[in-house]
C-alpha cells in the first residue's frame, strides 16, 4: 500500500462530513454507561464486579477512541499503534500478577493475603503491629503488642 | 576429562548435587557455542578469501535463498536452544523445589554481614555449619536492603528480600569450607559481605550441635549481638514490658503517647529527636540503652534531667528486652523498621 | 507527484505545506500518525501505575476495597460526567473547525477548559478532605478508621495516579487555551486546515480516556 | 523522466566528481558550508547538521564513560583498594553504567547515523518533524547536564539499575541524576517517533516497503521499541525521585510494597532498551556487508522480518533478568522459553550475513574488518545470552562477571564495532574526505584483540564466581582481573589511534568523491557531502532495489525474496 493512497484515503474519510448528531449520541451512551458502572460498582458484586467494571470502562474507552478521536476514519498505521500498545499493557499486567500468584508464598508481600505471616515473625523491626483481619493464620497465638490494642497500664 | 575442562573454564570445585547438573549443561552449552562460533568464523574467513574482489566494479550474481536454507537457519538454532532450555529448566525446578525432609536454616542478610539461625540450635554470624549429604533448606531474608546469598561451590544463588522469605536448598556432597558472597549490590561494603559454609560430616555435625547446645546455657557471647533471632521477638517485648513495670519506668514514661515527665514510649523508636544542645539524633537501640545507663548525656529538649541511672540494676538481656518492648510500641500502621535507611556515616 | 512548490502566502484556510512533504494529505497523515504514537507513550506511562494497582490489589483485596469506600463516590461521579462532557465539546470543536465556524470552535474549547477547571477544583476538594482525614501515602498515613495492611499502598497509588492525571489535565488545558486563542485571533480553521484542532482534541480525549479507566478502578471496588 | 538514479551511482564516476568535494556545485553548496554562523548551526533544522552535533556530544560522553571504564579496570588490578576508596568505586561503576547506556549507547547509532542517513536512504529532503528533531537534541543535552550536575554533586552509587529499596534509602544524590535520565527519555521518544513517521510518510516514489534498505528496517524496529518502552522507565524514575523526597514507599517492603515489582517494571523497559542498542548495529552491518562484498543481501526479507521479530518479542522476555530475584518458577519458565525465540532471530541474521558473502566480491576495508569482529562477537555474545537464559545456569552466573562479559560482548562487541564501522563507512558521505586505510586496519586489529583480551577473562571470572560491582575481591580472582585490565588498555589504545587518524582525515583527508566505495546503497546516490536539501533538482525515483550489483547484460533479476 503506497503511502500516497493511505493518506488520501484517510483525508477522504475525514472529509465526508457527518452531522454533529453522532457526537451527541456517543455522549449519551457514555453517560448511560457511567451511570451503569456507578450503580453496579456501588452494590459491590463479589466475583464479577471487577470484570464488569473493566468491561464497561473498555466499552466507554472504545467509544471515545473510535468516534471522538476518529480512529474509525484513520487508517492502518494508527490502529496498529493503538493495538500494539494495548497488547503490551496487558502483557505488562499479566506477568507480574502471575508472578505473585505462583511465587513461593512467604516471598510475597508480608501481610497480604498471598503470604502466610507466621514465619515473618522473626524479622526484627518488621513487627505485624496490627491484627490480621483476613490475613494468613498467625502462628504465635499471642496478639502482636503495640499499636492501639496495647493495654495502657494505669499509672503506678 | 571434566577436571581439564574445569581448569580451562575456571570452574570452582563441585560440592553439591545441583552443581553436577549445572556443570553438565555448562559443558554441553559451552561446547556447542565454541564449535558453532568457530564454524561460523571459519566459514566467514574462508569466504572472505574465496570470494575476494578481483576487479574494482566486479558484478556479482543475484543469489536468493531458497526456503530449505531459510528453514535450516531457523530450525537448527531453535532446536539447540529449546533443548538447552528443557534441560536447564528441569534443573531449575530441581533447585527451586526443595525435597520434603530438609534441614532448615534461617539466613538473614544485614548490611554487610550474614546471620544464620537454626530453629532449635545456636546463632552464628558469617559462619554456617551444615551436615554433608543431607538436603539443607535456607530460608533467606534481609534486614534492610536487597542482598543475594551465593555459594559458587554449590552453584546456588538466591536474593534476600527485606521483610519476606525466599528459599534455596542444596545437598553438600563433600565436607569442607566454601565461601559465600553477596551478589546483589547493597551499599558501601557490598564486597566485604562474605561468609563461609562449613560442611561437616553428619557425625561431626551432631557433635558440633551438642556442644553448641551446651554452650547456649552459659551466657553465649552473641547473646547481646542480636536479640532479634533468638526467641520470637514478641515474647521478649512482653518481658520488656514486665521489666519496665517493675523498674518503675511507667512512673515517668507513658505508653499511649500522653505527655508526662519523660518522653512517651509510643513511637519513640527510630524517631529523630531534637536534643537540648540543638543537634538531632535518631532514637535507635544504642541511644535508648545509653539513656538508661547514663540519662544525663543526651537529654531531649523540653525535658528535665531527673531520670535516675540504671547502671548495674539492669543486665544485658534485660536492657535488650526493654529496648525490644519500646520498639514494639509504634503508632498503628506507621510502620518503621525493616528497611529504615542504612546507617551511613557521612561520606563527604 | 512531488510538488515542492512553496505555498508561502497560504490562502486562507490552507495551512503552510512544509517543504519536505509530498502533499498536504501526507502532511496531515504524518501529523496524525505522530500524535497517535505520542498517545501510545502516554498510555504506557499510565500503564506502569495500572500494573502497580493491579498487583497490589491482587495482594491486598480487602484493604483496597475498604480504603476505596472512604473515597467520595458522588464527587468522583460528578468528575467523570464533567470530563465526558468536556470530551464532547472538544469533539464538537473539531466538527465546527471542519465547517470553518471559528467562533464556535473558540466557544467549544472555552467550555472544555471551563469543565477541566471544574474537574481540578473538585479534585482539590477531594484532596483537602483526604489531608484532613489523614489518608495519605506511606508513612503519613494516620487514618484510624482503616487499619489493614496495604492501605497506605492504596493511597500511594491513588495520589500518584490522580496526581499524574491532573498534571496531564493541566497540560491539556494549556494546549486548548492556545488553540482557543488561535481560533479567535486567526480565524483560520477551515475544511482543509483543522489538523491542529484535531490533534489538540485527541490529546484531551486521551486524558478523558485515562480517567474513564481510573474512575471505576479507584472508586468502585 | 530524469535518468534512473541507479546508473549515476554506477561505477562510472560522472565527471563532476573530479571537483574538490566542497566547491562541487556552487548553486547547491554542501550542508557543511551552507551557512557558517554559529546560529545557523545551533538553530538548524537540517537533519545532517543535527546528526553532526549529536556526534560531537556522543563522542564526548563516550570518552567520559571510557575514562570511568579505565578507572574501574585500574581499581581491579589488586584485590584491595588500588586507586580509590569503596564509595568512589561504587560511584564510578554507576556513572560508567549510566553515562554509557543513557548518554552513549541508546542515542549513538540512531541519533547520529539514523538522523544523517535515513532521509538520504528514503530519498526525502528531511525527517518528518525537523523542529522536533532539533528539540530532541536540546532535550538530550538538558537531561545530560542535569544528570552530570547530579553526578558531580555527590553522585549516586546504586548502579545503573537503581533497585529499590537501596535506591530509595541511599543518602547519595539520586534525584537529579534520575530526573536527568527521565528527561533524556523524552529525547529518545522524540527521535523514535520522528523516524517512524518519516519511514511511513516520506518514502520517495518507487521505494516500497520491501525495497527499503535494511538499515531503515533496523531503525524502524528500534524506533518502535524506543516509543513504546521508554515511558515505563520514565514513570519509574519519577517514582524513585519522588520517593527520595517523600518516602511514600510504593516498593518499600516495610509498607507492604514489593521490590520484585520494581524489577518487573524496570526490566520491562531495560530489556527492550538492550535491543534499542543492538538493532541499529545489525542494520549498519547489513549495509556494510552488502557494500563491501558487492552483493545483494542473502535473505533480505528474513533479515527485515527478524528485526521486527526482535523488536516485538523483545517486549515479552524481561523476566530472564530476575530468575533468582524471588520471581516464581512459573514466570521463569515462561520468560525463559520466549527468550529462546528472540535468540533465534539473531541467529537468522548472522547466517544470512554469512550467506551474503557467499559468491560476493569481498573488499577488505576497515568497516569490513569491524564487520568480522562484529560477526564473531555477536555469535559468541548471543550464544552466552542463550546460555544464561537456560535458567539453571543463570543461578550460578547471575550478577557475576559472566553476565558483565555477556552484555559487554553485545554492547561493545556488536554496537561499538558497528558504531566504528558506520563512522568509517559514512565518513566520506558526511565530510567528503577519506581516512587513511592502513591506520584504519591497524586500529581495527587493536580494537578486536583488545576487546577479546578484556572480556574473555571476565567470562572466566564469572565461571569462577566473582560477583559484579565488587570493590574488593578474594585473591583467587586477581590473575584474571590483571589480564582483563591489560586487555582494556589495549582496547583504549586502539580508540586513541582511531581518534588520531580520523581527526587528521577530517582536516587533511583527500577528497573522497561522490561514491568512494562504489556502493549501490540509496544514500550514495546524492552528493557527498550532500547539499542542504539532499537532492539537486526534482526528487530522484528509485526504480531498482538497493545493493543490486548484478551485471545488467547477464541473466535478468528474479524478484526479491
């Protein structure tokens, strides 16, 4: 595809002039989707909440990309640029999360639900100063001292 | 043959089961690399002379590769690379999944030294005693920045992450002492952070353990060195709290941050305090111990010099316990500690 | 094909053809391709923060959920609506630029800039509320209400992401202010001279696109 | 239709070459003399002048980086302190890394020879955005001077990898140096973006995608990496600079952060950055081997596709830098396998280069001498890279001198050799003069031998277990270190010889005429040194493919594969 026709094709697409109704429609859809995501978000669906939120966000993003930014009129190279950068973002997201998921458990961030904490008790200075509501089982039964639940002795 | 190859390649001696596997793959890879690079080099040099330029504007044929040659160019290296990877990854899984009945040792990298602690046994600084012919698992952590536990003779290496544990294991095959080096840059004396693994035959190791145990009762020399690794810190903090009560610390120091005669213990550890003399000092173990022994030396501005000295009243482990107790009093979730900055003396 | 004729005195509505481009269409295509490449760098810049968000949310799910309940959802929603509407006005600006209605272009960009300002003001309220509450990154986190591990991380990512986004909003505003004055003063935008308007609005749409992803991830866990 | 351009580039040198190169054509003076005021140079938008200004600064930074390298080698002579103390050494290897990578390797071939030769190869008048091109030079200088100011006021000792939590807790001045490097990132993005748009939109009529010279393909792949990878490290540098000031602890383990996540983000940029450094050298070597063996490239499309392949797959392999950093075994496996694929692309290139020489007409000039060194080092460096990627060997080799030797084999062995080859190859095109061929070969021998003597001992040091960044080392490593230092001085001496005869040739070299190497590359069609707008008269059409040395009388040309 020689460069000449790519740019003239693009110029041709940009020339045919739609009425501005298209933008208002897209705007309306975006607001509706925003409302939808706020509503579904605030009821905190346990498993699929994140997936649904991402789906709606990608839909809104797609709309903005295609119509507001005229990606639908632009040709070849521009779309490739967007596709490749989105692919790299996904790859950059998947591999570190896979790393944390399959790592030797105590090598995960201490206190997170990915690592059971007891054996981190030995780290001097890395005291778990707050009770672990949902965290890994706490080996030594004794609740960690310090912080707000330390019994404040009455003054002698 | 292999020790000739070791001489040429400067490979250190093999002293662990993992080392054998690594070196076998090493010979295979280095062998093929040597052969192929010499082959490519010779082919190139041959062609430089065979097809040297005879006339200044010599025209040449238009040579286009057919598919089989291109396929050959792709498949031959790919086959070798994937074969190496298969062998290599099998050994890597061997290294990263320790067998069940390992003898566990805790390793802590601290700025420029290695500390070892056996779950039931003694502590050691820069010397690790392990039994031969028995899998030993190292649970490696760090107290400040990244370090990396590397034993060339065992061909094993694993980073030490502050605040969490990574694991590495080996099964030493020959008694002897092998050097440990730190291979993750960790500051000024990164290159002096060396240690030794002393591999003893099983009987010697049992015997060594026994006299260490005997040694533990009569105040071990490293009791004060690092209280962090002996009993879990939590119990020490408890003892510290009881001692502070009996010694009457709470008459002047509060625990919940309220203002009183002496500075409150809450959040005192690792804070920068302004002294009467105007300089600031970081409240670390040394400062607290010194304030107990010689209270008048560095008084925090705004407090009077009324604190009695505890010189002679408190033994070493007791002061350490009180320090531990003070360190555990921290404002919720404002977690100082593990990776506080390395204490540098000013360099310029 | 190669028309290297210098159109020095540009007829109104036709931009100056840079000497080294083959034709006006190629020049516009080059400008758009350059802009899309620049936008991909912006996407990858924010991608780094989204990776931190994703990894730490995976590690501390309940801390993130708990902390995000302390954000002001209504202010966040209002901000999203404001940004989407500003995106609309930016798109309309391109539409009117194509029709050569320069005054309408200036008005549209004016509205976009006003809404961007509103967005920043609302963001300012949210930030000040957080400063009072003590919900700050790292060691400055002293909010008693939520005491879970990983909560300072949530607010570190919150402030980094929204701070970087606000910075881009400010850059976008200055670009649009320049375009608005260009439209008002030169009144030169026409059917074949609107690339500058298009690029400016594309940048603004990207700023809106980033917020479209930031809003649900930060506010709606 | 003006005469098809390829005939003029043919062996028969048209008469006008007999003139002195400078006064070749008074109506179109060469870009060197077209405006001699300081302002005409500092504010030029001519891609050729910007290339020369880049060349001056890049050679200066290469000299500074080289001095740090020699300082390190001298320090390594004895196990104990030799010429400096620990902190100075830690700063020296950090500055050697930072300066060489960010200020020399990444901009070297793209910014100098890419800027100069790309428009010539496309038959274009200039790059797509000339003003952005000049801006990228000044952004580069601003970032460089901010970083150098930071280095002089305390300097950082974290290594060029600035891993947290050390980089956020060290008391040395990290913030200005990292912020300077952040600014340099923009110059890299600007150059990449400029080249991509230029290649897409500025090709002269007749140049289709598969008639592009292979140097252009390499630049295209490099620019794609520059544009897509640089923002991530820009963000990291801002975060670490911020953490130095506010300590918000995003990667701080005490706050629940994860230093391994920092390494993920760091290497997501830094591995593709390694390909930013090496891909342009592959491109230069494709041109050099085609010109000096007067033959079309064997497997043109294979080499072109493998450039894109390296660029694309190079983004999915960063984890092989973290096999022993606490990363999971699963990730190590995935990254290891994909790394093997990237290795194959380099192997394809090497075989096709050797294939190009087959049935060629080799003229052993200095650039070709560097090509030989390059060929051996790329094979050896590449294979050691694959060896390190087999996970189990990496457990032994990681962060030892084996890895140092591996990446120097690629960086110095491939990219600096290619940089020297391109200086010699395009010296006539840039300055209209010819360097002294004899001295060129002598220097090449010094460089190749010195390089081997420096880095082969470091492979052995790595096997022996010496970790990198060690100020003091156990005695057993001293012999190899002394050998490596000796090799380094040989290498340095080679560079001294080059600088002497090249500056001599710059002033007194005899005029080279239009096409001294009689090359059929597109860039040799225009004059050397070319006039300001590259082409005199209407834009030439490029009917033939580049490097077509077939005898027109003989068999007709099958279509290019």
